[in-house]
């Protein structure tokens, strides 16, 4: 059975078909990428630095137009950022609005939603509570630590109630302890709100720890080198999961794949 | 308390000493009569403000300043937003801006008189012209420094163009706009006094010219001091406003931490 058939049976949310991205007339960032994400799934794309991971996510979420190929969300072609899909940027400090408090930042995208004021307020409160920042709701982002700022960005995305959350190296700018915290927070939010997650990262361990499936990316111009299922038990726990023999086998396999810079035939 | 003393003692002490020296040199006739004793200037200032002759001129100057400055700010913010957000508008006008901006506005006074005569209209046009450029350049700088990630964030949430302009671009550009307001407010006052002096029938500038012509030296100094104090107050007031409105801007936060 092909992957496509399996995915269809498992209720596919996002489908990326033969996506290619060239910057202007110049550099080819993404040669050809096809992938799919199923409802409720946690999928990671892991690749070396400079593999066009951010470009890939921005193209998937409609911020950039693909050079060729297409992105389908619930079988609808993505041409502009759809409300069911939200991107959490790596650079939280630049993504949050410094002139708004935590509450106002989280409430910002809800303006457009056709909801009553009370409903909006409770979405905001719930999201801030879910990331554990209720005590800091009146603070400004720049008064908070990096990890807390990224929590605000995640709360803002969660309050918007997307079907799928795209995470662009969201934990790359925080220290290791905060990072583990944020990883577990993400898993919790996924369970609590039923949000599908698509993460790009260069951190192999993080990809394996969080994901149900991992796509391994080549150096640019990027293609997918391998799709790897992660059959580790749920729920994941930092120490237990990371010392599991299956975890180590998977991370070593991905290390090898990324390390060997595989020979590739040029695209037809 | 002692920190405040340490901070203010040297500058204030210097001013007091300087005034005392000028006072003595002037009273003893060492200095020419064109440099009056500070006490005489202070007395003239209080007297002229008290009997209303200088107060009225100050009110006239501030009135002209306020009207012209408000027009300049409104025009420059609109122009800055248009140039900053629409590349075609920017490309069309940026060279013109670069050419006109460095022309000293005062050098345009004869031209303004030619077109608008000697009345209030000419004065307003001159002040607007002078205040417009720093306001435009700072607004433009603010708009163009809006972080692309911030804009991507707004787009990502499906924020409309108008909403993005009003709720993302404008607040993000506010530090630049606030700097523009502060800088051009002071400049507008200077140009107001200048045009009153050159071609006015009222205002502090006119008063200074009149006092000079009738050799009323101390009142002339008093009017100069008054325009200086007014400029200082305007600048300090807008600086305070700036700190309050854009308290979140990294530059304001840095200076707050340092101070």
C-alpha cells in the first residue's frame, strides 16, 4: 500500500504536492517536496541549517507563493494564509507586538472572527491559562523571558483555534531547560485542543521526541530524503522517551541520513 | 536626594557663576551697553510679561506655531505612510524629497513672500514647509523600519490591509513619528520666530525686531530669552510625551534603563 492511500484513510488535513520554490529567477531553495499531514498528527521536518526550512513553511502557509506545485488544506488550494493554519515564528521577539500586553497580543487575531466579545475573551483567557501565563497577562512581551515570550506567541496561535499549527524552529532561541518545557507544553496543547502540528527543526532529538512521523530534508535545493514513522509510546516523557532504545535507534538513523549528504539525481 | 544634587549642581552652578560674572562686568561698565546685566533682562522680562505687551506676542507666536505645526504633522504622516507602504509612491518621490529636504527653509522666505505676500498665509506656509521635512523623514523611517516578521504575523492571521495599517504599521512606526514630532516642533518654533522677525506684524520675532530698532536693549534680550525658554519647554514636553506614548520602544526602554 502506498503512503498516499494510508494517509487518505487516516483523514489527511494538509497535502503538499511537488512543491518547488525558487527565489526570484535565481537560487533554487526547494527542489521538489511532497508530504502530507493527517488530522491530529504531529509531523516534523528535520534538515540541516540552510535547507530552506523556513521558506518551506512560509510557502505551505501561503505567505510565499510556490514556484510550482501546490498546497492543499482540507482539499482546498492554499493561495493566501487560510484561517485554519497558523505559523509560529522562530523569532518571537519580532513576531509579538511590543506595544500590546500579553492579553492584547493574544486577542489581536480574534478581531476578525465572528464571535461575541465574551467568547473572544474566554478564548484569550483559556489560551493564556493553557500556556501558564495567567499571572503575566497584563505584562508586555519585552518584560518576559524568551521562553515566556514564545509561550505568548503559542497562546496567540492557539486562541485563534487553527486546525493545524506550523512551528518554525520555535524553541531554537531558548535555553535547554526552557526548551524541554516548551516541547512538553506543545504536546499538551496538541492533546488538549486537538491541534495538528507541523514542526520544522534542525534538532533531530526534538523531532523524534515530539513526532509521529519525521520527514528528513536534504541540503538545498531541498528534497525529502526519507519519511520515518516514530512508533514510540504516548504520552512522551523527556527522560523515559529519550533513553528508550527505539528513540536512540531512530535518532541515529536520521543523523546518518543528514550526515551523509546523499547523492542526488537532478530533477527532470 | 544627594544623587539629584550631584546631577544638577555642576550645570546650575556654572550658569549661576556665568550670570554673576556678566552681571558684575556689565554693572561696572567693562562690557559694552549692548550686553545688559542679567538682572536687567530678568526685570524687563517680568515687566513686559506682566503688562501684557510680551504675553500677547507670545500668544500670537504660539498660535501661529500650533496651526502650522499641526498642518505639517498631519501632511507628513499621511505622506510618510503612503511613501512607506507603497513602493511606487516611494520611488516616485524619494529623489524629490532628497533634493528639497536639505534646502534651508529660511532661504525660501523671499519666494514665499513673492507668492503669498507678507501676511499670515506666507508665515504659515513657511513654517509648514520647514516642519514638514523632518516630520516626513522620521515618519518614513518609522514605517520602513517595521519588522517584516511583524507584517508576516499580521498576514498570517488574515489581517486586512486597513487593519494592518492602523493596528500594526502605525503603532510600529510610532517611535519614528514621535521623534519627528519632537524635532519638527522645535524647528517650527524657530521658523515661526524667524518669519515674524523678517516679515511679521506681530509675535515674539516682530517684538525682537521692534525692540532692536528702538534700542530697547533689555526688552530685546528678554524676548530672546522668552523664545528660548518656550522652545526648551516645547522640546521637553514632547520628549516626555514621547516617553509615555512609545514606552515600549527599545530605544526608550534602553534610555530608561540607563537613566
